[in-house]
């Protein structure tokens, strides 16, 4: 039954791709609309909800006080966790850890570290004693492709809404005083991930849907801020030509600039 369904989908996709368009009417390198809502979780210290087409995710950030690591006594923490529950995607079974959620979590933490989204030193209150810990929980509400891209947009947007209070720490008494004087975090960079799928070694599809991700032979995710190229991530699959990668990079940079404008307009 699954093979019959896949053959039908395969034929359907081929018929559209032959006309350089897709089942939802987009061109091969066309992107879906993105919507963004800031501060959507009132109990969080920062939050954002993002939709890319039918893919929907929400990010909530909680700021808590903690002790720094001995090897990095003057920096705080930025910890990202992604949840893909069974309710968001029919192929995820309840009660079983999802590999994609773990991979997405690992990738986002890597992006935060490598791209230095924020300077973690600004989270330090007292060297070797007290720092801020930012726990960033991202929850997928509906999975329809390009989830990694939606998660990173939600994370970037939520970080820009985080307000942390002024805190004083007395080394002698070890007492902590929290003041009602809140400050926004300083954001250093806005890396945007853009996902592409390769179909039949010939066609590259930008911002694939879940159905297209299942049909395609491999995926490529590009992280850029619109000018600098931070990383290329290709988790296995078929070979992608250099010329195809360069074409994806150019489209990714344009997409990043569009996302930057969206985030700026939402603030």
C-alpha cells in the first residue's frame, strides 16, 4: 500500500516538475509565506510563534540564575531544546524519542555557538559565582516541512524579546538582589537556515513541504545572515552538484534578508 502511494506521489510530482512548478503553485525555488508573532507566551521571559506555510512552531525562553562552569567562569548559558510531539506529525510515534528532534536540537545549539548569536559574557553577573541560564524550548505544533528553518526563526525572534532584570551579588554575604530594572539582550548576529531538497538529481526545491521531503533524494540546509555563509549541512542522500549548491546559496541569502525584514517589522 505504501509503495503504491509513493508511486502515485512520485508520478504526481514529476508531472508538476516538468512544468517547473509544484503542487501548491510555487515555482521550484519559490518560498512559502512566513508569519511571526512575538511575545506570544506571557509566562515566558521571551517567546515567538512562527509559521512557514502549514509548519508551525513556538519558542519560549526562561531566564534563571545558575552557577557557571569552572572552565568558563565568566559566561552564562544558552541551551536549546526542540520537541516534535506525535500530535504534530503522523509519522512520529508517541513515547518514542524522535531522531529528527534530537538532530534539530544539536544543530541549533551548534548554530548558536558558532554564529555567536549573543555574547554569553553579558549573562555573567559575578565571575565564578552567578550567571543567567537561558533555556530555550521550541515546540512544533504542526509539521509540514522545513521545520529546522522555522525553529531557528522562532529562536532568533524569541531571543530578541528576552528582558532580564538587573541583579547584584554580594561575594561576602553571598546574597543575591534582583531589581525591577529590565534590559533587553544584545543580539550580535541573525543567522537564518534555508532548506532545499534535491529531486531526481535534476530539480532543486526550495522550502520543501513534508510530502516533498519524503519524495526527494537528499536535503541541503544553508545557514547565512544574508552576506556571510556560516555553514552547509547535508545529512547524507544523493550527490548535489557545485553549481546547484551555489544557486541555493544565492537564494538562501535573499531569503535571509527577507526574514530579517520580517523580524524587524514585528518588533
